[in-house]
C-alpha cells in the first residue's frame, strides 16, 4: 500500500464552484450561492445546482496514486431505466488519463408522476487512480456532472499543492440541462467543457438541468461572479415548462441582461438561442415523459401544448429564437460587446437527420463533442465574440 498523504480539502483546491458548503462529512460544492438557493423552492433546481458540472479538484503533485473519498447521491427514477454511475475524469497536464466511479453513497428516488422524492442515506466511497505518470504534473479530477458529490478526503502518495492559476480568461456559461451535460459521456466531455478546453478558457458552468428560466437570482449570481467572458443559452426550459408567454419573455430577457451588465458592463456577452429540438420547434409546452417510451426502456419526451396557442402568445423554440435575435440586435446598437448565436449553428436540421436527439430533448455524447467544437470555432477563433 502507498504511504498515503492526506491533504485537507479547501477552496484553494476546488475550481468551478460558486460556493463550498461545509458539511458533517466534508465539502459540498454548489453552483448557486446560499442567498440564491434560499430564494427558490424548486426541488429540481436545488438538485441541479448541487450536481457539480464543471467542478474539479486542481493540484500539482509528483504522486502516481490518488484516492478521493466522496459521498455521491445516485438518482433512481421510478419506472425508468437505471441511471449509470457518475464518472470521475482524471486529467494530467490537460489530458484525460483515467476515469472511475464511486460505489455506495446516497440514493434519491424520484417518482415522475408527481415528482415526489425519497432520500436514502448511504456511506462514503473511494475512487482510486493508480499508475499516473511519474514526475511533477498538474492533476485535475473532474467530478461527475450529473451526480451530487460531497467531498470527504483526498489521499496521494506524494504531497500536493494547489495548481497555479494560469493566465486564461474565465468563461461563465449559463444554460439548461444540455449545458449542464445531460447524456454527455463524462464531466470533461460536456459541450461547454470541451469548448473551454479548445478555447483556452477557465470554465465556470452554470448550466442547470431544468433551471434556465431567467430567474433573477441567477442573473444576480452572474452579475456578482468575476468573469471575463459570459454566455447565456436561453429558451428550451422556458418553452418546455410553459413558463411564460411572449409578453413576459421579452422583458424578462431584458431584465436578465440588465442585471448581468450591472456587474459586467463591458464584458463580452454572448446570447445563444436553443439548438434544434423538433418536438418544440412549433409546439408549445409543457413537456412530459412519453408513457409509451417507458415500456421500451428508452425514456423519451413529448410536447403536450397546442400549436394554435402561439397566436395567443405561447412560446415555441421558433418564437424564442426570433425574439432573442431581435433583442440582441436592438441592444447591440448601444452595447458593442453583446453578441448573438443561433443555437442551430451548434445542432441543426442536417444534424438531426444524422444523429437525432435520443430522448427528443438532449444530444448524445457524440453530439456534445460536435457542439463543443462548433462553439469553440464560432466564439474563440479570430473574429469571434470571445477571440
């Protein structure tokens, strides 16, 4: 057995979190601050913001063996296929070197008929990585993007120190479950993580499954968080929750952007409209699980709204895209650092024919990679809004 060195888990070792909550067993990363969490009673958002998409441990060490004790929270959806265990990605000097998962931990049982939940506590688990390259190196452990993860202990066979801060711009991105990483293969291969790697940016991912709803507390979080580059990907959750009509949507977008600009008056700010999603292109929400799909073991979603409601102001993705393009066009006359990207440039009609959305809402792992590469080319290349 290695001669383990235990390193206290502190803020200096954690990247990509807005706040770290000290618990009885360790640290729980959050992607919304306590003041924002206190203003929302939505259990879906509470679960999403505590799932550490984009959160990673970053340290420099000569260690060749690493153990991380965590308390994961596994989700079980009644009537749906089992969820795979969350994946931990270990990167050495920026390269994916090893992966692992944690057994044990807590279980959250979710009944999709009424969205009630049952929490079953469990013990900590260890994720082990061995045979790392010898010599001094920068190590990152990306926590599972879709599995709440309480950090308990870090052990290595050589001392560690926090990785030095690199001279890279901080990119803060806000979006829905697609930005959160739903159906991505692993945490470092969500489309925002891939785009950040390709663009040479330090990612702060505020993508929340079911939580991109123009909430004022999210706008204030973005306003108050240091960032060089900011993007917001808005639309799909507003539509599939049937949250508001066109009369409210436009002013809500303006208010969201106004709040961000209070803290970042000149930062480069990119508004991204929804990717193609055929079930909601011309059909309003709400969105619901397709009961016929559960019998096949492949969960799919369907739009349950009436397209005739668009005449009365109901939102579809087509309506949202037009409204976002108009708002950015008008505001950019006085805000030269405000930009727009049609989400269909990341995933559009030609892509849907080749790689359809597996559950009618979320892209698969290969499409996450495609979207990350396309976003990086658009945003970070010379002439792009983040260049």
